[in-house]
C-alpha cells in the first residue's frame, strides 16, 4: 500500500448515537477502515499485524491503533471472524 490516502473530516464526527471523536481520531478510524477494506478485497480478511504495519508507516503508534481498532470492533463497524483477523461489516 504505497499510495497515500487523503482523508477529509470535520472537527468532530458521530460514529454512534452517543460517541463523538476528534478530527485526529476520526482520521485514524477512517484510515483503519480503508486498510481493512483493501486487505479484505485482496485476501478476504485483514490480519492485525498487516493493519498495524500500514498504520505504523503512516506514523500512527500501535497503542492508538489498537485502541481505535477495538473501538471499531465494539461499535460493530468491523468484526473479528478469527482471532486477530478483521472484516468490515
């Protein structure tokens, strides 16, 4: 994934009925979804290590990345059919 992806976001976005995120958090979340969708198209799923590798290349540390992935999973935007493998809903 050598291409850079430009994301546009307002100051805060609603992801679920009661949860708002900052512009920075929104960009990370959107980037994660884009990465998972790309890997899912290629391989049928996205391995956690591959998602974290792409995020690391974009300068997003592992702790923030894992927190955002868990947030997406908890909200139902992605799911984990097998341990450390993700798909979008």
